[in-house]
């Protein structure tokens, strides 16, 4: 989280609980990837909690670089791939799957580009005000385009779903990005990841809607068979 170590660790614990519950709620292997989103956010928030300690307490200074790279690896390499991939696994309709596959290709390219930058360019975490600022010396021209494709890969996929709560999930992510970009332009990586991690709690709610929808379809099928047998 972008405000304190305690808040980051607290968010990490809550997200871990929600993540485990979401995975248990999964009814198929295809749902596990989506259900794992809160758990991955938990790791990210806990890593930033230790980064806070490293930046404010010399006793934890040795954790600065590993936690900086772990946080950025999840934020910039994992998410552009994981979001479209996990949602592709949930889509059955051919047309929607085609679009999801295109988004997955875009996300994979963004992940590879940012992984290359993370390994080959200077990055440093520092505290600016009440937030952690990630100073990244990436090529500006390519980074601007990479940022656009990053947003496309991570925000659009939920809107291809037929579930209302998935749309609500995507809308919340989009609004949080706009707010972060307007009010925290220098700390977008940290602040947006915090907002997104909080929103990921709704993953459990989405899985619940999927289960209810499946039960309703099965019930209607059973009801129709009984009607035809009369």
C-alpha cells in the first residue's frame, strides 16, 4: 500500500484471506487463475510493506532492492499477462474469446517489454510525501506506448464478460485508474496497485455470481426436461 507499512501488511492479510476463499470457491480449473488475483495482490502489498520498512528503518535496508523488484515485477510483468489470461479462461463465446486472445497477445508483449526494462534500466524506490515513488529510467518514447497498451490489457478484459459483477469490477478498476492518474500522477504505480488490490476483493463476489448463474441454467434445464416428459 502507498501510505504505511502497517497498512500494507494489513491489506496483505485481508487479501490473503479473500484469495484463499476465492480459490476454494472455484468450481473448475479455469476459474482458479481469476480467483488467484487477490492472492497475488496480497504478495504485492506485503512486499511493499517490507519496502516501507526498508526505506524508513536502516535495520531493514537490505530488503530495499529485492522488495522493489518484486513489487515492480508483479505490477509490470505479471498483471499485463495475468489479467487477460485469467479472463480468457472464463470466456466460452467464440467472438469474445477472439478479442480476449488479442488482449492477451498485447498484454504478453507489454510484459516482455517491461521485463526487459526492469532488468536493463535503473529503478529506485523512494518516499515522496506519504507515498512510495518508483523512479524508473525506462526509454520514455516506448514507455508511453507501453503504458497505453498496459491499460488496454488490464482494464478492457472484464468488459468482455457477460456477468454484471465482472463489469462492476472492470468499472471500478477504470475509475480508480482515472482518479490515480489525475491526483497521483507521480505515484501511479503504487497508488493504483493499492486501489486495484482493494477492488480485487470483489473477485469472490464475481465467482459467487458465476456459481448462481450455473445453478440457474441447470435448474432451467431440469425444469424443461420435466415439462417435456409430461
